[in-house]
C-alpha cells in the first residue's frame, strides 16, 4: 500500500512569508499528527487531527495552524515565518490515533527560512 | 508538562558490540513506542510496549518497559552496520491525549 506522502519535500522561504505543507495519509487512516524536528529540540508535537477535528495541540504559537479534509488529507500552515521555523516537518498517519496504534511517518518537508 | 529523557545522546560501537539506550519519563506512562530514524530518513515504528514489566524481542533487539511504567530500554545484541541511526522512545501519558512525547534520541554509529 502507498505510504504517507508529504509535499513539497523541500522549501525555501523568506522571513515574514507564509507556507502551507501537505500530508496525504495512508488510505483508511483517519488520524494525522504533525511534528517539528530540529537538531536541538528533537521531535516536537504540533497537532493531531482525526476526522477533520483537532484533538490535540502542542505548545506552538498561533502562527502554526492546521486542518484536515474529509478525505483525511491534512495541511499545516505557518504564517509570518521566522528563522527559527527552519526544520523538518513530519506528519504521521495512523488508524485511530498515534498513541494507540502504530504510526507511519512521511518523508517530511524540509523548510528553510532565510 | 510531561518530559521524556533519553540517554545516551550518542553511542559509537564496534560492529559486534552490544548497545543499549535508556528512556525515562517524568510521569507514569500509559504506553511507550520506539522508533528508528536512519540518517536522512524518517522515523520508522519498531514496537509498542503497554504492560508493566513487559519485555519484547525482535531478532537482536530487546525492548523493556519498567515495572513502574516510567522507564524503558532498547538493547541491541551484536550490532551490525545496518543498525546505524537514531533511536527514539516516545511516551504516551494516557487518557484523551492524542500525542506522543518523544525523547531526543540516541544516535548509534557502528564501526565495521
């Protein structure tokens, strides 16, 4: 079966701009989680969606937002980009929710803010 | 909030040597998962532990969950070059909390 697809794979943006990242989960998976990965902080939880509802949000500023569509595809948006937002953004899909079942990560989107 | 500490941060071994990484949570966990991330890759699920004192094996890998469900370990016997990567533990505090808190990982390098 097809894996988790994240687009784009690489992105370079300028400070102040906004960006939208996309995640297509494995077919049948209804839960999508987003994580930010940086060398210093490791994997930090952003938010989790299930059937178009956000069930959990991490400790990130309001510039970080997300949504999930009826086909379970998810997007996350970062507005007013800062240099510190440079990171690998990973999404993970699972059947019912990350902590309860195996999760499958996408390849990630590498965002560089200059 | 919940914190998950993982040690060591780095481990370099000679091929054939054993390797262990340890994970400690500031709170009691409902379950814990382990992931492996190869250099340049994405995290790949290895296993989930749920029960107090649980021990699971996958070939040369042995995973343990502490009796108090606050710590866990991953032990690799006779490492191979294919074991290279970062190993993460990720803990869940339970309830209607749909997030995993990741440790910062242990980067394992293996000298052939």
